[in-house]
C-alpha cells in the first residue's frame, strides 16, 4: 500500500478519535504543477497546468447544528465556527470559511459539519496546497448538505472563496486544475472564457521532477499582490497611451508587436511586467504545439525562456530557485527547467527523460547542497485526475 492509500485509514482513525463518531463521506482534491503560463491568469491569459498525484483529503460528517468543527493533521490549531457568522480568522481555516461563503452566495443551504483535513501537497511549495484545500472543502461541504455540483461549479466556488474571502486576488488556474485535472494530460485553460482543453503529455516520454527549495511563502501578503497591482497599472498606462483597443480589459489584449510602443509609454518596471505576460501567453500555445508534435527540444527551450522571464522581467524568483533551474538545465537528460507556481520560494519543475530522472535528481541535490548547505526535497509527480469522492 502506497503513502496516498495509507492516508484514508489514518485519517478515518483520527476522525473517530477527535469527533467520537465515524465520518460519513470522504473527498480528495489534488495539487498541481503549472507547466507554463505563470502569472497570466489574473490578466485573463493562458495557462497550462496539470493536476498531480498528491492530494488533500477531507473526511466529513454532517452536524445537527450550524457549526463547523475542523481539524487538520498538518496544522496546529483546530477551527470551530458557525455558518451564521463567517469572518476571516487569518489561518488555514479561512479556506473552509471561504468555501462556505461561496456556496451560500450561490444560494446553497449548508449544514454544520465535523471535518478532518490531511494533505500530501507541501505547504507554501507552489504546488497549490491552498486550492487543493479549497476545492476539497467545497466538495465536502456541498456533499454534506446533499448539494450536487459539477466539478466546474466546484472549481468556480473554490476560486470565489480564495479570491474574494481569503483575499488572494488569484486567477482560476489553481482551482480549475485541481477540480478538472485529467490523468496523463495537462489542461490548456483560457482564463478569459474559462474554456478547458486537455493536452496529452505522452505516457512514458517525460518525467516531471519537482525540487522543493525549502523556502516557503504566503500568497496573501507581499509580492503576489504587488504583481497583481502592477499588471493593472501597466494595462492602465497602456490604455492612457492609446495602445489598448476600446474593448480591451487586461494585458491579455495587448500583442508582442506593441512592445516597442509600450517601451516608450510605460515606465521600466511596468514594461517588464507587461512584457512577461504578453510573451508568456505566446509560450503557452507554442508549448502545446510542441508537445503535441513530440518536440521536447522546443518544449525545454520554452521552459527556459519562461524561467528567464519570471526571473528578470517579473522578478518572482529567488537565488535558490535560480540555482535549481541552472543545475537542471546543465544536467544530461533534462530538457528544461523553471519555477512552478507564483515564485518567491517553493518549487522548480524539471522536464526530464524518464531514464535520466535519478541522475538529474542526484546532481540537483549535490549542487544545491554545495551552495546552500542543505539538500532540496525531490520527487516525481504524475498528471492525475481532478477532485473526486472516495469510498470509506
């Protein structure tokens, strides 16, 4: 029995120990890696994530009152609150509260519940532990109340909870990937019209090697919010300079051909932010074309270009991530590397030949340890199906 399969009986025993009764349902929602298309979603751009085989589990049983009692096996503080007064607490339970708020705003009558959460998605890693929790919470709360939702509706509610209630200001990338993932595929998501297209990655052709830098970050503060505001400011400056079409809404509506004119109209920082978003959208479609054609050389080059843009134009990398990518790109059998997730810490993604994965991992460990005196956590992930219920 693998680690993922062991989580359910362990969580079931913990639920009984905490709440004195058996859970009535269990759900799972996976984390994700974003292959390319980073920091484009909140500008209504293109992204290409895949769900991964690391899940957040929520076990639940309805209550007769309006209270939610929640325990996480990974977080220190349990949570207890009423559905009648849903305010931010500033801790992990905000994702449960946000899920409840989003469902209530959609007209759904919820029941109180006992909830137990456990996760194998590393916190603060850039693998979207927050979206996995939000999606799992929406699925658990809705099923406790007998509410039937499509997985797209689950994703929409989870996004609303994280965006509006928790206050991340995020796009739809993470909850859509977690809810709608498809085994052995990535998802090309258009964050404007919310269309989703499955892109086969080719079983056995590539391995997705993830390296955790050991540096965690919280999206609700600092740099992420700054980048959202800077993209809005860049678009506003482009509009003021007459460079945005009348119907334009975001940087998504600007083209690479306009970059020389944007360079004259925008201050240097806003130009860098706009340039990243505009070119990153192009890289998503180029990546899809290359992976369908089996051209892994082009795929790798696009990853490296994306990393350079995230480092230099968007300025969301850190020395640990820079080094991991440089080590990966120098290793035989690695097609390309880049940070995955919002940056400011977390993980890098390395696209490697399956037979080279162990050797690339050894080189990453050794090179990182020489510079930082510790080894990164390394693991391979596989494109997985999105959220679902589990048999108890």
